[in-house]
C-alpha cells in the first residue's frame, strides 16, 4: 500500500513540475492569459498522470488477481527465527515467519512434513499463499518467512544481500531441527525465482532435505544479470540487484555450477539420488529468466519427465497457470 502511494506521489510531483514549466513558458515568455495557461498546464498534467494511473491500475488487477485468502480450517502462527547468536527482541536480527498448518491434526500427523517457502526478490511471505495454502490443507506444515530486507524482516538487512539470504535459510533449517515439535518432520524446500536459487543452492547437497521444488529458476547467475536489454538493466539497478558479482557470488548463486561440482565429485548413483529429489517448473515465454535456463538445469540434472513441469505461457510468475502449478506440486510431493 505504501509503495502504491509513493509511486502516485512521485508521478503527481513530476506532473505538477512539468505543468509549472508549461505555465512559465506560456505566461512569462509568450505572455498568454491566465486562462490559457491554466488550460494548457492542466492538460499537460492530465496527459502526464493518466497513463501512469492506468498502468498502475491494470498492473494491480493483473498481478493481484488472487485476493488475500482466509481459510477457516487453516491455523496461522507468527514466529521469530533468530539468525544471530546474540539475537534479542528488537535488534533486527530475527526473521519474521508464519507457521501455517491445517486444523485437522490427523492430516498433519499423517504427512509429518514441513515445507519452507522461499519467495521472490521483491515478494513477501504472503505472496505465494495461493500455492502453499492448498498444501497446508493437504496436511503439510508451511514455514513462510520474510527474507532480509523484505516485509516484516525489512530491517534485518538489504534484500540484495543474496549470499546472506543463503546463510539465513540454512539457519532456518537448523532452527526447524531444534524444535521438538518438528524434529522428526521431513523438510521440503519450495522456492520461486531468487527463492528457487536459495532452495537449490543451499539444499542440493543437504541429504536431510526430502524434496526441492524450484519455480522459474536461473542456471548461471552472471549470464542472467548481465543483460543487454536496457529496460531489464534499469529494473535491476532500481531494485538493487548486483550487476557485477564476484566469483564467490557467482558460484553460490548459480545452481548449474553447484550441480556440476557435485556431479564431478560424487559417484554417479549418489549424484542421481540428489537429482531425483528435484522438481523444476518453468514457462517457455518467461522474459525475465529465459527458458534456456530450464533446459540447462534439466540437462545437467538429467531429470525425467515426472520431475519437470513446463508451461507454454504464463511468463515469469506463471499467470493463469496457478491451478495446474499447484496440482503438479501436489503430484510430485505425493509420488
């Protein structure tokens, strides 16, 4: 809500500034009457503001097609997960998360599994509710957290601290293993976009992670951030995505390189066991993370059809594929 207000405020300021400039030219330079200046300035303001307002409105309708879901038979509990040994209340070293689970304890007991949700770069823990609420109803316990620099964890750090996000995620896994209630639970990781990188990079060689689901994931980090499209580069700059990563960052945030390293160091059967836990999902018309990323990851993982889901359309965020997406995830988890 605050972001929408800020965007509109900036557009209004720009519109007023341009209108004032038009007024100055017509009044002081050309000597037009006040009525003429007022009409021209108003027209310029409307011409500046209306297209942006139309864009904001259409974009909101398109991206927020799923309203906030309130499911009666699902319980939510807000928790704080320390990511620093000296974590204290109020010192911004705790990630805020929601534990979401079915009110039907028999279903939860039957599944005995927790799914960690890793959201995208500009998202929050609520963004993927349309995916994880159906999973919660199935009996899975969901841990959806706000990554550093986002949502209620905004003051923990900056959202472009991607390597630290991996460290945070690993501490979340340790936190789960230390909780008496969840010590015997299977752990599943589900990530979207940047969150998919976190899931794969931090969990691929972790045998305690039962399954990993990666939606719209890259293969090579550097090749994807160094784009020649000026609009894409501008969006990356505005959002603070590192454009010139060092080698350590490239290694940590490139799933393909992690797969390759494990493939070279492990026996074939052991590598195959790691790969069979992976489920990758992508849309062929994804303009943000090109489909070649999917092909590269699929190739080195040597995934069978049952471990992959491809949509012809839907783009980066899988628009209009939500139902099929959830169905595919449930099938993979139940397999």
